[in-house]
């Protein structure tokens, strides 16, 4: 069982969809966790993903990423965005 404040990442977007558990709710007999995206990611996930719930099998525990990690991810996203715009 995950608890509020734990750092997790989504198994399908391990590099960018990282944040904390903000709470839990039961839907259709299953536990879903409210997710809060780490604010250090400059290019935030869509509003749908920022304010959604995931089942426990979609998430995995992780350590809190360093500021250096997020700086690297933000640079990669910025470079990729410039290439697409060109």
C-alpha cells in the first residue's frame, strides 16, 4: 500500500511522470492513488495527467529525483521541442 507523500513514477513514463501520492480512493473495489506531478518538470504533463488517479499496479516507488535530474530532463525536452518546431 502506498502512502501520502511517497515518491512514485508511472511505469509507462518512468523518466517524466514522477511525483508524489496525494491520497487514495476506492473505485469499483480497487484502490486508486491521487498523483501530484513533481513541479520541477518545466513542461508539465497535461492537466488530465496532473490531476488523475492511478492504480497501484501502474506505479512504482522511486527516490525523489535530484534537481540535476530534472535539469537534464528539462534540457532534453527543450532540445526536442526546438527540433520539432524547426
